[in-house]
C-alpha cells in the first residue's frame, strides 16, 4: 500500500501548506508501526528507523521480499517531480510501486502538493491523508513556523471517506521527540 501525506491536492488551501504536520503525521504513523514490530526505513532521521536515500532503499530491496517493512519518504517532489523527472527515474519508481505488494512493503510519502508528484506515483497511491494543525486549544494554526505546541488532526482525502471526520490525532511535541523537523532533505534519484 502507498499512503501520501499532503498539505493540499493542487494549490487550494485555507491554511499554509508548509509546516502543517505532514512529516509529523507520517512519522507518527511510522512510529506506531515500529511499536507493532515493523522495520522502518526513512530518508530522514528518526530515532527508530534505518536511514538512507530512497534510491538506496529500493536498490537494497531488489526483488527480495521484505515482510513487515515500511518505507517513509519526505519531500517526495525532490525525488519524483511532476515536471522535472527523467523517463528512467519515472520507470524506476513505477517498477518499484508495481512490485510493493510482492515485496510485502508499504510506502508512506509526504509533500506539500499531491499534484506536484509525477502522475505515475500518484496513480499508485492508494490513500491520501491531509494533516490539519491546531494549537492545543483546537484553534487552527495559521503560521507555518509557529513554536507553540500543536495537535495534528489527520483527515482522509482519497479514497473519499464515508464520514468527514479525522482518523487520528497526534501530539506534535510527543511525535517531535522522534525526528528532527528542521532537517534539510537533499534526497534525489541519480538514475540518468
């Protein structure tokens, strides 16, 4: 299964799309999977995962089954942009996405805009989740660099939910202990 955490679908949003809790929500879900005994790979630092670049993760897996494995990729548009990726890069990701079920691997990825990601990955993405950041008193946070404590409500966008209700709430301070929200991500595919 492939799950995306996004700030918006295209460019429509009531709140900023940066600093909304996308990586926090993805890390929260990954941490729960870690507690359930799964192996977690990330392209960013967490205190519970194996960290390496996305291309390195895919190449390491090859075609060997990886049961109970979650791969988390932050800033996916730096890896597979809707407009700037080469055909070989797109095919590399497409082949991996098609084989996930056989490898017994799930992928979580995040980015600011769902439509900024190449269509080949968007069509393989099974679930799209959108975090909504509030202050602890449940008032929406409209500042992407706010230093107050927050709650992250996670809503499902795709497939269209039956009820328009949040799926999960994360405490940003609790999840934030497990990763560095200020880390600068430089991951990319080098396939030419």
